[in-house]
């Protein structure tokens, strides 16, 4: 059952993060570039969003170098929280939920997948 759980976590994390990456492939990363340069980082750092939201999720879904790919997603989520959602750190939604719950759920799931690995149902299982 542990291997099935790893597969379910991989598919959920990779699939949901991939939607964000596809949106950036279609709409561009101009807004990400603005956030990155506004934080004092070089504009080329914005292209890391493609690694964190397109390449790494596809690798996680496939189970190919799952641990490092999940770590890339975790770093991507730290950047997202720091650059986009930092004002919501102590905020609640109208329903009383933490405004960062989805981002933190992605972050924690990515850390869990990085620790667990891909499991038996992965391309490069161990």
C-alpha cells in the first residue's frame, strides 16, 4: 500500500502544480518577472518557474528522479509564498481558512514526496 500511496501523492502533486505551469506557458511569465525583479533578483530567475511548475511536475508524475524533482517544486513553492503570498501569511479567508493553506499544502506534499521517493510505480524505482 505504501507504493500506491506514493503514486497517489505523486499524481496529485505533479498534476495540480502542472496546471499552474501550463497557465504560464500559455500566458507567459511577465508577472513573475515583475515580482522577481521587484524583489531585487535578476530577471532570469523568473524562468525557474518553468522548472518548478512544468518540468519538475512532469518528472514527479512519471516517477523519474522523483526526489530532486519534488525538491524543486518545494523550492518553487517557497518562492511563490515569498514573492506572491507574503501578505497573506497571517490572513484568513472569508470562510475562516488560512489564506496560504493551498500553497502550504503543496509545499508540505512536495517535501513528503521528496522524502518518500517515487515508490515501486515509478520510472526509476529503487
